[in-house]
C-alpha cells in the first residue's frame, strides 16, 4: 500500500495550493495564523507584566486598562478575520461560466464519474460517458463538479486544489475546480462513510489543454479490444453484473453502476479507488482478494481459477 502512496505522488497539503480555490483558502489560513500569533504574543506579554507588577505591588482587584485592552485586542484580531472569511467564501462560490461539467457520484467506497461527450459541455445536453476514480481536467479552466451520492454522505476533497464539499443522498451540491499547474493531485473522501472510508481515495490529473483533448477523445471512445467469445462468457459471468464495458456490457444485471466502469481501465493510474498502482500483479490480487486489499470494500470475491483469472487480467490490461 505504500507503493500506492508513492505512485500518487503529491501530498494531501492544503497549504501548498496549486488551484484557485485552495490558493484563497491558504491565504486566509496564513492571515489567521499570523493574527493568532500576534494575539498570543500580546497575551504572554501582558501576563509577564502583570506577574512582575504583582511581585512589586501585591494583588489588586482589577485593572481597568487590562480589561479595555483585552476587548480592543479581541476586536482588532476578530473583525478582520470575519471580514476576510466572508470575502473568501464569496470568492469561492461559483464561477459564472465553467468550461464544462462533470458529475461525481460517491459510492461506498469509490467515485463514479460522468462526462459530457466531446463537443458538449453540459451533462443534460446530450450523450455522456462514464469513468471512475480519476478526474482529468484541462489546466487553467474552471470545471464544475456536480456532486451526488448513491448511498451515504461522502465528502470530496482535493486539498491542493479546493476546499471540501459533501456529497449527499437526494441533494446535488456543486464545486468548481480550477488547477493552475499541470500535475497529479491526490484526493480523499473526507467524511466517515463506512469501513472503507480511509481507502476511498481519488486522483485529479490536470493536463495542458491539447493533452486533455487527447485524453477526452480516447476515454469517450469504445473499448480498445473487443472480447472474443470465451472472454465475453467469462467477463459476462464474473464482472458484468457490477461493471460496464462500454458497447459490450452496459447496465447488465445490477444496473452497471454497482462498480466502476472498466472500459479504459488500463489507462488509469490506480486500482480500487487510489489504493493500488495499476499493475498486472496488483490487478490479479485485487480481483481474487478484495477484502485483503481494501477491507470493507463492496467488491465480492470473484471465484476464478488460475486460467480464467489470467485471461481476465490479460484482457483488462489491454483496455487502454
Ligand atoms: Cu466516502 Cu468517506
């Protein structure tokens, strides 16, 4: 599991911002930190002076200057903090014209993602396609996330890019993402949502615009390799009850959104919602021992013998 952390690279660091929202939050944090330091220093100084005077003059009932000074100090520290908090919240509220929308649905314990097809920017405008656990965005543009939940309350948090926002059953929240530098940004569900909560991770990949367009074209397309008859049978029995393969198995037995869409699984950086690096060995382990890899995951044990398991892994590895 340490390898997954290394693979995901960037830290969960809210005060090392690389996105517009996180930048504003971090500025507010530093101002609050500075004002608190000033308050702390003044109080320590006052305490020191009072102790010295008490040593010289003996105890006194009260000192009016101290009371007034304390009230003034509190006002001087608290008023700017409140004002700046209000301005920051306003600035964090929505951009008027986001470049496009992505629907993010929280599931125990992974993220379902729905994008508009290339050429379209709104989810309710036309056709969409699905992917999971890895949000790709163009750098320098504002992207509107529409946050929902399929079960319990989750919380979407990419510390380097933006503040947290809850995903609620029966209610849609929105959150704008705007990365200012290309890179990979780690995220983590920030609301206790069950046994698999700590391992409900995700990744945001911010690309230069042309690289993003290439990703979008590939990701919105059909499976790279059609399954042969044997794989159709194997995948149909073992995987399709929970997972879609666009154009081959869609919304089969349980509706297809029980587990992540696997159409371009091989192109993702991680498996099991940011828990494992996407390698051949890790994929095999995840399929045969989901509970060992990610305790509490809803992925059932798939009873595959060594031969069919190798075939399924080989096939999934081809799905770039
Ligand atoms: Cu989802 Cu914690």
